[in-house]
């Protein structure tokens, strides 16, 4: 419930629309409740007496009340829709903004599919709660209160009939809501699972086709889809019980009123028009309570969605800047002092343990090691994609935690192991490195990255559309464009995480030679091929999260068995 209260407290500028909508509902309901009283007068004083003038006057008054109720209802719909969708957009914006502030360790706590559902499906549920629930939520109590007052004013004895039955409606609603509430949380989680399967399949569709796994993927999708179907059926099967239950109570109430009211008419203590008007009030009151039950079901579902949204908004960002952080990185030196790191506090073993190394400004560094040795983890600590568990990482002689994140990350250019390009043109993607770069600067960076030659062959050059995720270029071309994008940042430190693995040896050498000409820039290469790092000023060997050896190629050939083993295997295989 606290989650729901928190989200409703964020109505902000839309609070006024909600208040106006509530007032319009009260006015609309008041007009509707006057009509049965007028109808009773029309029957008892007009129809029974044959007074046509009186019938026309009362009929006109009823028509005016109906039109006024319609007008206020339409006005309500306008204000409620503006409040619901505007509020939903604000929450979605807040969620997205919070996600941008997350550290990698925060993002690791959520599945991508779940975050997508929380920003779309869950917020839609909240919008529907306002748009479809506000009217009955305000209308039902007003109608119930005024209906009871008008009913007692007509006939107090008959009014007791549906007042006695009202607690039964409350008990039934409580039991249904109590049973269905946890089901909605399961339903939203099942939607996450379905989105996860769809997202994974679309992202890896080429692999699926290559391995002819279409039927397997269909089987996997059918499994989660059927689970969602069964969960939704089970949830809604319980939720819709409120309708037949309310109808049962309503018809019992109507039968009782017809029986007792008919007896009173025959006795002469109640007029036919009063009984007709009374029945109208009772039907309005019971229908309003039925609508109220649907509101409770909406609120029950929105509780589950509100909790999921607040999980994102309340997630404590683990990576925060200090007060008055440093705004300038003085040099490109890097130093690790007794650094230990793991992705989870519950991990039995550290990903990196007691790492100490020093990198001089402007040097070329190579990092080698087997799969899972911690190479990528090591460099991700330099620009604070993650924070160390213990020890210090220093850039330019200062602890990385002393810098503002923008300053630090602007000084570090990283070409990730998984090359990612965005939908749009080559120019659009390159401007991620420098939004104000000219075409000449872009082509200069592309030439250094070995991408200039294939861009010039393209009919539209820099305006070539890359498609979603860069599907229109090869893996090697992707890597070179990502390198060019990083070069445009003009960073003090350049990190290449196995980012030349898809280019041929000649192109890789061209890129390395061009990068060596960058003065004052520290270049760090993570590689599987020794040819990538053989000319480095220093090579660090990682083994199972530990720094196993360091030195130049010649030094490591003499002192490191791991390095010699890698060298011999690749020499034998003709890699060099």
C-alpha cells in the first residue's frame, strides 16, 4: 500500500485535474440521483391524475438533469484522461531517469525484460486505475450515501432490506480480493518471463536460424505462453466471481423489495410511483457497489504493479559521487592498489583478488589471460562501471571515486567486447563520441580505426543507414566503427576489450600503428592473440583473478610459463 501511496503522491501538476474530475463525478451523480425522485412524482402526481402539463414539466426537468449529467460525465472523462496519461508519462520519465543513474551492479539486479514490463505494462495498469477507477471510486460512495438518504426519505421500512444485504456484499468482496491479490504479482512476473523469451529470440534470431532451432524456440515460447495463459485464466477466474456474486445479492434484494413493497402497495401504505422510484435508487446503489468492487480489483492489481515500479525508483544507487568531486583528470596514469572485486557480495570467490599494478601515462599496455580470468572486470573498474570491494583504483594519481562520473568517463574511451551500434546512420553513431564533430574529424578518426576505406566505398558514405544494431555491416566493420567512435572522444585513456578480434591481421596492425601515434594517451589492449600485445610496453597476465606475471614480451618469455604456453600454442597454430 505504501508503494501506491508513493506513486499517487507524485501526481504533481496533475493533482488539480484529479480534484476537478472528482468534483465533476459528484455533480454528475447528484443529477442522476434526482431523476428517480422526479420519476416517482411524475407517476404518482402526473400519470395517476392524468395531468399532461405536469408530466411534460417533470419530463423536461428529467431531460435537463440527464443532459447535465452527460455533460459533467464528458468533462470528467477529459480531466481524468489528462491526469492518468500525464501522470503515467511522468512516472515513466522518472523510471527511465533513475535507470540512467544506475551502476552496472544495480542493473544486474533486474532482467531487461522485467525493466521493459515495469516501464510499459505496469505503468499502463496504474494509468487504467486512474482512468477507469476514479469515476466509480468517487461515484459509488456518493451514490450509496445519497441513495440511502433518498430511500429512507421515501420509505424507511423498505430501506432496511438492502441495508441488511449490504454487509454480505462487503464480506464477499473482501474474500475475493484477499484471494486474488497475490495472483496479480505472479501474473506480472509471468509476463516478464514471456518478454524475456521473445527478447532473447529476436536478439539471437540469426543464431536460431543458423542452428535450425526454430522448432525448439517455438516450443520454449509455447511453454511460457501457455503458463501466462493459465496464470491469467486462473487469476481472472477468481476476479470475475464478484460479478455473479453481486448480481445474486442484487436480485435477492430486488425480489425482497418487490415482495414487501408490493404488499405495502396492496395495503395502501405505499404508492406505485414511490415503489418504482425506490427500486431505481436501490438498483443505482447496488450497481455503484458492483462498480466499486471492480475498482477494488483494479487497486489490487495496481498494488502489484506499484510495488514493481517502486522497486526501480527505490533501488539504492550504489555508485554515488562525493561532495565537490574533481572535475579534471590531470594525466593518463592508472594504478591498482591491492584491488579485490566480486560482482556479488554472496560470491564464494573474488573475481579479482589483491591486484596491484601501475601503468605510466601514454604507455601501451596488453592484458592477457584465459576465459574468466578477470580481464574485462579489471578494466571496468577504471571508469567506475563497477566499484572495488577493497583497495584503490587511481587515474591521474587520484582515486576514481574522487572524480565526478561525467569527468572520469569522459576521460576514458572504452571499446567493449560486445560491439554495439545504434539504429541510424554512421554519422549518428560516430557523434556519440563527439556530438559536434565535423565530417573531416569523423573521417580522420575512421581512417585511424581502419574504417575509412569501406565507408568511402559506400554510396552514401557517412549517411549510410546501419539498421537496427548495425545489421548492415560486418562484425569487423562494427568493431572499426566502435573504435572510431571512441577516438572521437579524444580521451586520455583508451581501452580495447578484445575489440579487434574480427578484423584481419593487416588491418589490426594498421590500427595499432595509428593508435601508437596518439601522444599522451594510455592504450590498454585486452586480447586473445599475442600479436595484438606483443609490442606493448608492458603485458599483464591474469590467471583466475590474480596477477600472475607482468613485463615486456621478451621478459615474459623468460619468466612466465603461462605466457610461453600461450605464445607457443599460437605460434604453432600460425596465429602470429
